[in-house]
C-alpha cells in the first residue's frame, strides 16, 4: 500500500462488509470487477490507514504487546512447574514477577531449599503475607524434571524481558523522529458548551502502568507529538497514550466529529428502533485495539476519587458492568478526541461535585413527579 502511495496512486482500503447489501450483483461477476464498478459510482468508503511512519510504529508496538503476552505465559509456566512440585508459592504471593517471587525462584534454581531461610531472606517488606505463610507455601518435593521446567520458564521470561527493553528503545527512536506539534489553543468544540479552562500549573505525580510500563519514559515525547498531555485524563497512562498514537497517529483528522470517532471504535450504541421505541441494541463485531485499551482504562476508575471515577461507579450501580464499562470507555474516547483536536485540557472537579449534581438531578425528578400527582415536597426540619 505504501509503495503505491509513494508512486502517486490514490489507494482505497475498503471494508468488504460495506459491499454485502448493495443490490445488483450477479454471481458470475468477479470481485475485482464488482468493486471497480462500485468505486466508479462512488459507493465505496475509504477506511482509515495511517501513514508510513505511524504504520511502522504501530507494527512495533503490536510486537511489544505480543512479547508482553508471551512473558505472562512464562509466568504461568513457572507457577505450573512449582505446583507440580507441590510448592504453592502463588497462594502467598499474588504475582511471581515481583521482587520477592523472582528472588525466591532464582534462589531455588541456585540450590537453596530451606523454606524458612528463603522466606526471611527474600521477602520484600511490602508483601502482605508473613514470613510463616511464605515458608509454609514453599514446603514441597523437589524433583529434577520440575526444576528443569522451572529453569526453562525463567530463561524464556528473561529472554522476553530483554526483547521488551529493546522494543522500548526502538520505539523511543521512532517517537523522536516524529514532528513536533504546536500546542493547540483551547477552543470550544462543536459538542461542548464552551472552552474548558486550563488546569493551573501544579506538580502532578506521573501515572504508573504497573508491570506493563515501558522501560523508557515516553511522556515528554507524547506531549511534544500531541501538543497536549493525555495523561491528565484519569485512567489514561503512558501505555494507553502510546497505543492511541501508534494506532491512530498524532492527529485525529480522519474523523469529523467525536461521534464518528467513537462509532469507528465500536463504542457507540446501535439501538434497534421501531415505531419510535427502542427494541434493543445490536453489538457490532468490531475488534479495535484502542477500544480495548479504553475499556481497560475505564475499569481502573472503579476506586478513583475523580469526577470520572464517581460517574463510572454510578453507571455500575444503574446498569450492567459491561454496559457501564463501554459507556465509560466512550466518554474517555470523547475526551481524548477533544484533547487532541481542540487542545482542551481535562480539569478534574472531584467526585464530590458529581455526587452533588446527581443529588440535584434526583431531587428535581422527585419534585416533578410529586407535582404531577398534586403533592409538594418539603425538606425535613
């Protein structure tokens, strides 16, 4: 595709699903002839495909995602090897990738077998399990085949960790080659009531992405390329911002409005309406990596004390968990669109303001229903 574009051809990337319901096709017509005829009539829509510099960044970031999944599989193999030797370390330590888990496993492979000494020597103070609990979980039988399987899993995990570091270094070089975007002056978007005030300058703690965090900090490069800081939005970390950049590019000019953007992501509702009534909702079979990241980001807001966190908890109370997660992911997508396209910085107003607004809405609803029945609500003394 990029070779054709560099040669001066206008390339259309067409979704085959958009040609299914068009009338007039014969069974003996070749697919290429049918597509040419539809394109002549202007009935084909060009799908989004990024430029060459974003495409190579996308391929590299997807490769890193595969390496992360393979590293997680190696952790599962470590756990399986320990369980087959009746070592229940995973009952005391939830994540074997941490300092305590890796320290104990490396010591076991070096030949240490004393459970009490392993627990005392390698237990990190942040671990909730006590020394006695860790020592009891390390009581098992040590056989040669189990240790061999454990060693292979550790070697594979180390190999993928090295590949992740190499991938992060190459990603940083690709980011440094992208042009700098001038900061966008905040303005009112077509879907907003007015310009969003700028966040006052303050010292904010950088968001962590847990074990999936890159070994290199991409925050400065993201802010230079986007012209704004996406991590100001609650739930959006460096990994989420990098996924948006590698999948969609530094600007979202391919979508006219945020409604087009969320529909392309597969996060917009698709109601079945007949006679003015909503009979149900269809689920469009869309698998989008950005949408998956936004759904994951939405679930991290469950215990957040931000405005979005309070809204997500309210959606979880009033709707099913899947519907609430999708609705929250759509709102995050709208905020990302406004931030990149219009330069609007997110200003967190806190969970208390959302709860106060929700209380006012419920009170207005009760007063309206009481007035329809001929009553009037009076506040309690």
